[in-house]
């Protein structure tokens, strides 16, 4: 019986010795040093992206000023060609892009579209078709209004949009076969270099233009009205694309600026923790040396 107890005692593993405080402090200091290095690298990236976005923003603003002339011409035409009756089927065209890291620039147009369809604003209904330019808003709207999506576009607006891009989109929309009375273009309106807001621009189709009192007063061939409707749609899309591109670059610059500031705050906090830990480790080592010397 005594032999069994002695064997059992021998079989038990010896308790692990606790690591000395200096070793734990060194491990913590290494982790803090790695985190500091990682955050500093992230800060370099965000600062570089901010500089690139600032350069692109200046170009985008110049393109936006030129593109607004197209939108002004459209608004003058539609002011003199008001629809005789409210449209029964509205087509929504949502303008966004494929890139991220620019704050809530894509969420604003998606929320405006969902709000307009839910509240029935601008002649919208629950079955109003939606066409999306850009993968970001497409992913957001497909979750809430997946059945309404009729056509999507991507790879547009990677650089400054051109009128050829807008004309190609307008041509595909007209040839898509989707029936509509008028079009509502949802895009981001440039307010200032630090702010933007969602806006909706109305565009009339060929049949609505023909029935408007302003056009009935003149005798025109069918091809003229058809060409005018197609050109007006391309104009409106181009004006919305260049203005949305400027808003995107502005939002990306602001997002990278905020990220750089957050990285600086994190670096200051981690550096303070690292300094305190290093001072504590040096103090503990000095206490050990003094204690050992006094023991002699």
C-alpha cells in the first residue's frame, strides 16, 4: 500500500515554475514594439493615399466644373418641357463606383434610393426598376432591393469619367428593354471639399417629351425627339458621373486624413506604454542588482 502511494507521488508532474517578472515585461515590450512598427507602417500608407487623393481631387474638380455645363443645358431643356402628367413607372439610376476606403460615399446614394422607393418619392413605387453604376452600391442594394435590380455596370469611373463612358451607359440603358416613363438619377452632389449630399435629377424619356406642352407647340420629326432624349440622358449621366467622382476623391482624402490622425494618436498611446514598460523593467533589474549586492 505504501509502495503504491509512493509510486503515485512520483508519477505526478512537478509544478511549472512561474516566469520571472523581467521575462514577462520583455514579452510585453516586444509585443508593443511590433504593434508600434505596424501602426507606423499603416500611417505611412494612409498619408501616401491622402496625398494621392488630394492630387486627384484637384483634377476631379476641374472635370466637374466642365461637366456641370452639360447638366445646366439639360435642366434648361426640361424646365421648358414639363410633363403633362406624373410618370407611372420611374427608373432609378444609382451612380457610385467600384472602389472603397472613402467613408460613406456609397451608402449615401444607396440610402437615398431605398428611402425614395419606400416613401414613394419622385413617383417611385415598390417595383420601380433600378440600374446601378458601380459594384459598391450594387452590393448594398442587392440585399434590400435585389428584385428591383435590372442592370448593373462596373469598371466606370476608375479614372476621371468621360462623355464616351456616359454615352455608352445611356445606349445600353435604352437598349435594355426596361419600360419607364421617366428617369431619376441618384448621385452625390458636391457641396464643398469636406461635405457632400445625395441628390436626385429627373430626366424625361422620348414619349414624355413628345407629350409635353412645350414640345407640342412645335412640329418636329420623331428622330429629333428621339435623339434629344438620348443625348439628354447621356448629358445627365455624364454630369452625375463627374460630380460623383469629385465627391469620391474628396471623401477618400478626408477618410485617409482621419485615419492618419487616428494612427498618430495610437502611436502616442503605444509609445507611452512602451516607455513605461521599459522603465519598469529597468527599475526591476536595478532592484535585483542592489538586493544581490546588499546580500553580499
